[in-house]
């Protein structure tokens, strides 16, 4: 597990109602920033933020 100093850590919270598009927005931000090459899909279970199998199954973070 990589070690990070507190100066390197950035926390962001996306809040909103279920189905509002938070995960899709997060994927778009990662793609726009060059962190990922292709946006994942909630429906396909390929998003970065939905890494737990239960999150993918329920399509809910």
C-alpha cells in the first residue's frame, strides 16, 4: 500500500439523491483529468468508484 503525506491527499465528496449521476460525474472527472482512459459504466459494473462486488451487483455505491 503506497504511503502518502497529508499534503498529497485530496478528499472530495459527491452527494445527491440516488440516481442523480454522482458516479457518472466522478467517471467523467477522472477521464477529463487523464486518470482513466475510458469512462466506466454503472450498468456494466466497470466504474472506478464501485469496486466492491456488492456495489456492482446492486448498482449502488
